[in-house]
């Protein structure tokens, strides 16, 4: 298990990005959360298997149909195991 924090920028608010992220994360069996940022981006914290996180990141870089992802910053973190599921905040 590993942890990753993502900051997604572009046209990612008001386009269903958080619901999309929640759905993809649950499909991949990840735990964590997604939340809008004050600067118009989206914060994502996710934990799970390395392969699942790689597939998840590929989907984040595309986003839902109405989104226009400009960039995805990633930071690897130690997994904490503190989340039981994945939620949009």
C-alpha cells in the first residue's frame, strides 16, 4: 500500500470532476478523498496498490467529458490507512 496526493488544475470545477474521481477511485479499490481548492483546482488524496494508483492517475489526467485537465502534480506519501472508503468533500 502506498499513498499519493494529487493536485489537478485546469477546468476541473463545476464539471463533475469530484464525482468522476470518487467513482474511479472506488472502482480501483482506493481509499481517500477529493475536494475542490480555492484556486480552482482539485486536491486528491488516495491510498492503495501501486498498479491501481497508476490506472487512477491516468484517468485523472483525462477527467470527465466536460473537464479540461491542464496538469496533474503528484507527491508520493507513506500510506496511513486512516480512510475506510473514498469520498468527495
